[in-house]
């Protein structure tokens, strides 16, 4: 009873707290934890405020403390003690529009750094800054006082050279200045060449940095030159070190009798590959045989790359650094040398090949009755293109027709179950180009997934899921094991609510709350509904952006998009380094080996995720380059499109006919003064109140194509 009275008395005391007492309590919280970030709910909880009037008072006091520079609003509604005029360490972000910024090591909002206060720090440099006294009505600013660590930044551009000097003219978004190159540092470069340049120094009073040419890519405008330039822009390799090539040449391309020890022999079983028509690195094959009980035994056979690539060897170290193959519009830059990727490891037809396999017994409803994971040897009977396999599926005639038809029927059942369990159906098309012999685009077309593509997809998903679940099962039985998972976190609720608000403008509904699986089912229904409509691509793109990005991790939190509790990447070791890691760990644990250092694999996961993002960005840049190149011969033409982006500098418009995207610059909207409304994704005219909104249909004319910037400019057609 006494405890109840004490709690009641304490609560009444809090309720009677005056404004000054609350203010005093708030200031003490921030002073006690100067690096902590708090929102008003956390503050109220610490003080013990639980009634609405005093919560509102706390919000007002936080705003007043921010106005008086006692605390800083790090981002919306989150505050930290204001460290005015103190030093801090973090990273410098340089931008060619002059909007440089500093981000502290311990996080927080970016702080503006004027060019005159940058000490010529480069993008990514670790720096020490001093915050400047905050001016009324202005944001926080900083000045760089010391550059602690320089990044080895390289820039790609076109050489402008005379007899005595040269400049690199670059469109890099992190550098507004051309780079001066002394004659003796040209490294054989000539006027008009595309080159890679490293900055050597940047004198404090000099307008331009000084650099040296580290590589000549070729004559600007030539296809191979421009594709290599895109790779160099993203810091991706476009050639192999000589040591790696020599190491690959030493690997024998014949299978020795001892290589077959302990392997299950699948050579007598009908086996085939299904890949794009231009593929050379066949890293997966399927086998199928009908069992006496009427079930199908399906083997998912994956190239046994780690049999040939020893851990920490020359090839392994380079593959680890690259982490992935890179796919540009007109070429593949393999992670492994071609002798391995296209010859020794590639599961080519009529050749014995070593594999790591997941073998399943499936009933007529595609239920897995049992499985095993084994090292195997196979011999592919047929190399199908997707088009070949699709013809067998549709006609029921051709090589391996019984096996292909059976696998297609099973794949459809697997797919149906996957979506029933809550997987999201992002079944998007790919933009493809027909290129002439010089690599110039002559046509744009869209490639959609047919049944043959989905057949391969479902069995690869099944193998990846099964390998991950095998490790999880081992963990349940014994101790936790370090492993590489492919994870996908639940969507950010705020992003999803914004997305739901956007699609309502088109008359669609998306419920963002409810039971587990309701959101994913709602997204699938939405994607089905918009199919074939003008806004389809825009809504699919925004749905993808509202999702978290899948990544590699040693912590298994499941894969939201696939609706799987455990998932990994096992099926593409020729082109992805994480799959090689998975093969090595799997081999270790199948043999009863102990777990391995988690910290090392955590770093590897982060590196592989980062390199995957870079490779995807390079692929998008190559597509953008080809789109601009394609449209450069169509200047003056008029197209229907949809507003795909709204920014303070103009409208992005995606053309319906070919999905090429360009910008209608704000300066060209001359009929009014337009203001950018970020919250509602629109531009609104101040006088006439005309609006341009995300998703609106629009008619534009192609006015300019800048290949260097990979940018199309459009103008509005009334």
C-alpha cells in the first residue's frame, strides 16, 4: 500500500513541475550526455512527464533551446548538445556545385563547408573541422583546419593538351575544377584522349589541382573507351593484373582421378544449362530423373569454383577485391579470369565438370521430401538459351522435353507457394539495346521474364534457401556458426506510408499496417493492378525505392522480399565472391568443422555489399550512356512520357516508348515562377497555380543530348 502512495505522490510531483524545473531537467540531460541524440519522447520519459500539456511544453522548450544554440537539431525532431566553436573529426563531402559538407564520425546531419573554408579537401578525406559561430537564420557551418587522411581519388575525363601543358576536363560530381597536368606527367596522353588522372597536390592559393595521368583509356567517343571510362569512374577494374592471368594459366583444365574422390557421379543423368544466348560463364545446371515412386529427383549443380581457386591465392585475393562480375550494356567484366569463368569452371555441354550440388526429391506438388548437399561430377547434355527452353516448354517438343516440362511444372508450384507465403513479385523488365558493330545502339527493347527464366529462378532460390536452412539447423543442434547470409530487412514504415500516400493519387490503396504478410500481399495486388498502365514503371520503381536494400551479413534476420526465414547466395560462384565464401564455409561444416572468426566475415560481407552497389551503379550508368547515345540522333522529336522525378532544378521525364529519361530544366519553365514542394512531389506555379506532379502524363521534345554527362534535356510541348 505504501508503494502505491509513494508512486502516486511521485506522479503528482511530476505533474506539478513548473516550466523552469522542466527546463532545468532538460539542460541537465543534454549536459550529462553531450554526444547523445534525444527526441522529445525520450526526454519526457527520462524526466517522467506523461501528461499532454507538459509534453507540449517540453517540445516548446526544446525548440527554444535550439533557437538559442544550446542544442542542435541534428535532423527532424532529434537534438544533441550544441558543440559550438569546438573541433570535430569526420569526413569531407565535396560537390561540384559548391555545396560541400562535413559529416562527423559519430554521425549527425551534414554541416555546410564553404569552398573558401575547405583547404582543398577531396571527397572522402578524413578531416578535422572547427564549427563557426551560428549566424541568425543560417544553418551550422564548419571550416576544415586539418586534413588527417587523404583518399587516393582518381578522376576520369577528356584531355585538353597543348605542346606545353594539359588539363583533364571532367564531369565528376565531386570536383568543379579541371585538373592541371604538367607535360612530363601526361604519360603519353594526347589531346582528345580519355584518361584516368590522380591528383598529386592542390596548392592552397591555386585555382586548379595538379595531377598525373595514370592510364590512357583511348580516344574519347569510341565505345570501348567510354565503357572503360564508366568502370574507372566507379573505381572498378577494367583489366586483369598480369599476375592473375599467369596464375590462371597454371591451373590444369583436366579432371584427375583423385578429383573425383568422394563425389557423387551425375554424368549418366539428364543434365542441361539454361542461360542468355550471349552467356559464356555457365555456373549452374539442372539435372532431372523420375524416381520409381513417381517423385522427381532434381539436382541443382553449381560450378565448384573453390576446388580450383585456393583461399588467399593470387586469384582469390583479386576476386575478393572485385567481389562481383560487372555487367555493362555490351560486355561482361568477369570477376575471375576468362580461363576460369568461361572455360575451366563453366558447365559447358559434353564436358565433365566438377560441381557443388543441392539434390532434391520433390513430389507432384513440389514439396521437398528430402535433400542432400554433395560435391558431384556432371556432364551437361544440352546448352539451352532461354529462348530454346521456352520453345520446348510451349511446344512440348525438343531435346530433354520430358525433363524440361516436368521442371517447369514443379517451378510453377514452387513460385505459387512462394507468393502465397508473402514473397513480393517484382517481376520487372530489363531495358536492352541492339548494337551495331561499333557498339552504337540502333534499337531499344524490353526483355521480360518468360517461363524458362522463372524455371531457373525458382530452383536457384530453392537451392539458396536450402543451404541457408541447413546451416540454421546445424546451429539449432550445436553452436552458432559463422556464415554468409543474404538478408533483406522489413520496409521502413515511414517510407511505406509516403509511398501509400503517393499511389492514392492514382486511385490505388495500399494498407501499411496489419498482420504479418499483409503489406507484401498488398504490394503484390498493387503491382498486378498497375500492370500495363502508363504509371506501371513509376510505381514499381518507387515501390523498390521504398524497400530496404538486400545485402550480405553474418547475422541471419531473414529475407523480407522473398518471405524466407533464411537465405544465402550459393548458386553463382563464378560471378559473386560471397558464393565462394559460402562454398568454403559449407564444405567446412559438412565435414564437421568448427565455426570460424565472425569479425573477418562481417568485414567481407560489408565489402561485398558495397562492391555490389558500385557494380549496379556502373551498369545503370552504361544504360544511361546508351540511352543518351540512342536519343542523340532523335533531337527535335516529340514523345509522350510520365514525370518520373521532381526536384528543385526541374522535372525528370521518362518516355513511354523507350523508357529513356531526361530533364526539363527549371529555367525552361518560363510561364511562371515554380516552387518545389518536396512533401507532395510537385512543382507549383506561384501566379497561375499550375502543378507538375510525380506520375503526371506529359509531352516533351528532345532538345539536347550530352554524352559526357550522360544527360538528356527535354522541353515541354504545349
